[in-house]
C-alpha cells in the first residue's frame, strides 16, 4: 500500500489488505494454530511457525494500528489490561514508576498490587499538573504512565511536557490514549515512547471485542523487545476472529469519530447550560482546565467521552441514570451505542463523586440523545 495514504484511507482499506487467494476485497480470517513444513523440514512460510504469536490476521490489524499511530511497531493483546501489564512487566523489581492519579480504576488497582508484589515504588501524581509531575520526576524513574484524556475526569496532561520530564528522569513515557484514539491524537509524535489503547473501546467501536494494543516509537528499544518476547513466550495473544472483527471495526473509525465528537461537543455545550447539571467535564469546553492543552495536542475533535456532575446527591444522579432510555446503563465506552455509567456505584472506594455520570457518546441521532438527557434531567 502507498505510504502516502492518510488515516481514513489506511483504515477503510485495512492498510491495503485483501484476500489474495480469492481476490476478495476483504482479508480472510486465518484460523490455523500451526503451520506446515516441507519435506526438507523448512517452514512453508518462514513468518509462521505456531499460532501462539504467528497469525496473519492479527498482523494485519496490527499494521493498520501501526500506520494510524505513526508507530514503529504495534502489538495486539487479549485486553487493554493485558497490554498495560505487558509494559509494566518490563520494569525491573525494585524500580520506580510514576503514574497519573485518578485514571481508569482498573489500571490503578492492578498497578498498586503489581508494584507491591515486585517491590516497585509507585508514585501516583496528578500528571495534568505539570509542576506536580516535574516534582515527582526529580527522583529517577523507569516508567511514566499517563492517561489522556483521563477516565472519568477527562484531565488532559500535556504529553510533550511529560515526555521531556520523563526523559530527564531517565524514564520512558507511556500514554493510555483510549479516550482519544489515534484519529484525534498521536502521542508518539508528541514525544511519548509508547502508546496504549483498550481496543475494546472506540478502535473496535461495536462493543463486541475485548482487545488491547501497545505501539512504540522505536522497535529497537530493549523495553519493546522485552514486551514482544513476553507476548511470544508468555502467550498473551489475541485470537484471529477478534483481530478480524477489530480490522472490520477500524474501517469506519475516522468516520465514527467525526460523528461522535460532533455530537459530544454539542451535548457538552448544551449540558453546561442545564440547571440540573453542576459541571460538565469535557476537554472541548473552553471552561475545561485542559482545553488549551487539548487544543494543541488533539485534532478533529475532543473525543466521545465526558462526565457530568448532577446537581444534588447520589439519589439525583441515580434517578437521572435510571430514567435514560436511549443511553444504555452499562460500563465501557467508545461503542456506536451511547452508554451512561454511574461510576461511584461500580467503584465506591476510588474517590469518584456520587453525582458523577460518565457518558460515552455513540453515533445515534444527536437530537435523540439530547431529548433523552432532557427528559432524564427534568425535575
Ligand atoms: N484504559 C482505559 C482508559 C479504560 O477505560 C479501560 C477499560 O475500561 C482500560 C484501559 C482497560 O481495557 P480492557 O477493558 O480492554 O482491559
């Protein structure tokens, strides 16, 4: 395929993949778990030995992601958490990591446990506050982990600033960009060493695959080599059917994002004016603390994720969530269908306010979503 293809073309044409056996414009799902050798015992295809790590469908999905990300290499994992764990396993026992506070609770929870088991020092810091991040990085570290924009606070750390600070502390910078996608933001171009996504979310976009992806700026980086060896040897691989579904979902990623961002921006602007809403957290709002940074490092929109604080208490937020009819009450984000999550109910001990409702905006008619929120927020 042409190197000049822009992201929408890379995505729509699966980075140039098609079925060379049938001539079909859609690549085949390669299901084999093992591969033939000839009479001389040489592999028929030297790229493929065994299904734990060798799969052409998975490689095709990785190639699309690599191209969209502008990365040196990309690897798929069976979940976002598996991708996160693969990178943190490269931190030596006794090392030090600096991790953004108030990010996806699953990451924080796993990291606290992992670091305690490995005797890794874990510093949790509000990385959207560059001064606080700089203070945490006066002590050398191995890895800095930020989530941009963060879930569910939508904090927007400055990736270029974080990259400089990480470098001066001898650390690599990794960015969880799940809520942005490579369509809206390319952390590697801003100086990050690694970028990660829960592909379960907008990358696949249809709420029918669990997957994760890690991409790197420099495939020769020993940390990347360790990640690749660990996936091969420890076997945290994505199955070919999931990879194919992901490839299919990726075809419409830029188009979906365009619609989701436009609707999200319109709803955020409208919710801000609503009497029953105390605050709206969305980087596309000029009132948002991270708007300036987001405007610099995102393009084409501010994402599909937002949170709102409902005026009142727990019961008021629960009533609004309970009344919604178009939004599904379900965890996760990034699908074509809009979701609402009363986060405090799911993670009561993580410090999330009881009145916070997280909204993932899908591709439905924007007016239907606005009308649904209007009836749910009515007195
Ligand atoms: N990162 C973010 C920002 C997430 O929201 C999630 C899941 O919600 C994850 C990582 C973990 O991804 P997965 O559920 O695919 O393991």
